């Protein structure tokens, strides 16, 4: 299978020396890429800027990006090649309306930044990029974790959303450990607290299983169609012979 993964934060430039970003180490996305490659998949890792200490796993096609707009373009370009897409990136929801070419000087006691909404990359997968494979999103929540995650699953057309409770200090963000709830359309399943590699194992395994089931039902449907067509043919021929 080919698995596309987004990871890390994005950077939204304000001026040549400043940017807006999200709290994300990229560890979860890189662990997913590592595990997916180890399971024999082709992996396309599209990542925002992460700590240099985080190494790109062996055997992974790496596409570095900076802003949410760059990530959108890269995902649009590569998504058609993927069977499974896992969106672990912490994409900045807003960017400055304009990039100021010269460094903004420190004048006055207040500075107002005007922001504009970035495109929802995960939310574009079905409607815009016409992705038909297994789609997995992440949801960082501070309350009503399962309800909010399921809301995102339905809104963005996902098959599974990996939900994190980011109000907990012992897991998530910079931590090496995480505890997640895999949220599906009609049920959910908690993956007990473990290091991010173990969590990645569960996520990749479930996603690959869902994709295998999907591909099987697509090919079963195609076979049923072929059989129906063949029958019609035979009947036609028989009529001709008669
Ligand atoms: N995501 C994305 N593009 C964006 C924003 C988010 O691809 N511009 C993806 C993330 O990678 C993640 C999922 O969408 O897989 C959930 O992100 P989140 O920011 O929590 O979703 P929102 O719909 O923005 O909800 P909220 O109001 O909670 O921020």
C-alpha cells in the first residue's frame, strides 16, 4: 500500500524574522511514518518544520513544507498515489493577511495582527482531491473528546479520527507518550497510554485493515458486475444461436 502522512506544525510568516505556529513536535507523525514503512508500505511523509533531532525514518519519501498553503499544495499533488492518508499535522488554522517584507519595527504598546483562515487540507480530501481511500484525521481536544472528534470525522469525511485529550499534562504534544481514542462512525476504542511508537502501531494497523476491507469490497462489487455482464452476454449469444 501507499500511505501518505502529514506531520509537524506549519509556520505562517508575519515578516522575515517572525511567524505563527502550533505546538507540535512532529513525533507522532514521524512514528506513524516509521511504523508504516516497517510494515512494507511506500510512505510519503509531508512535514512542516520540526526539531532537527527528529530524523526522517529510513525508506520514507520526505516532502518538507513550511506553511499550511505549502502543505495543501503538496497533499493535493501526492494524494492520488495514496491508499491510506493519515493527517497528523497540527496545521495553523489562520495566517497573517499579509506578509510584511521588512522586519516590523517595535513601535507603540500594542500591535494588531489581522489573520485570515487557511484552507482545511483534511476537509478537502474527499470533495476537492476526490480521495477514495481510507482517511484518518487527528483531533486535539480539551473537552467532550469523543463527541468533538466524531463531529470532525463526519464533517471531514474521515473513516477514523485519532482523538487526544490535550488538557492532560502527562500525554500529547512534546511528550514521548500518548493515550488516544480511536473514534469511528458508530463506536470508539481507547488505546492505553503507551509510547508514540506503540500508538502508531495501533493506528497504522487499524487503518491498513480498514483499507484492505475497502479494497476487497470494491473488487467484490466489480466481480459481481462482471458476472452479471457475462450472463447477459451468454444469453445474447444463445438467442443468436437459436
Ligand atoms: N487539518 C488540516 N488542515 C487544516 C486544519 C486541520 O488538514 N487547515 C487537519 C489536522 O491535521 C487534523 C484535523 O484536521 O487531522 C483536525 O484538526 P483541528 O484543527 O482540530 O480541526 P478544526 O476543524 O480546525 O477544529 P477546531 O475548531 O477544534 O480547531
